[in-house]
C-alpha cells in the first residue's frame, strides 16, 4: 500500500485518525488484545467496523443536508482497516 500522505494511504485517512481518533485504543471500542480472536484479520475487521461506526455516528450527529453529504463523501475515502491496524500496532507496542 502506498503511503501517500504523512505516512498514511491518503489525506482522508490521516485526517480522520488525527482529528477524531488520536489517543484512542482498541479497548475504547471493546476490542481486547488479550482476547482469543480467530486471527489478526478478524481483529482488524472488528475494529475497523467499530471505528467507522463511531466516526459515522459523530458526523451524523453534527451535520445535516449538504454538509452531511460532503462529510459522507470524505468518509467514503477513509481506509478504516489502515486505522485499525495502526491502533492495534500502537497498543501492542505499549504492551512490550
């Protein structure tokens, strides 16, 4: 995967991680790294879905009409799995 913006795949992914998720951990989304997930892919998928839902909820609470349409267009370009992988890597680094 090409890292095209400040080490992230694109501007949208970088900006959402920076502005809305900075400092959050998998545990904030109910993902316990000590749980026995079937595999890492399952953990990334579960965290991706949780993070996307969290951000989507915040956006829907704060925007409407045309602004909501623009926000949803922006969110459609976010690589949620990349954010989840980053969160998991950071959380593991904290444990070591």
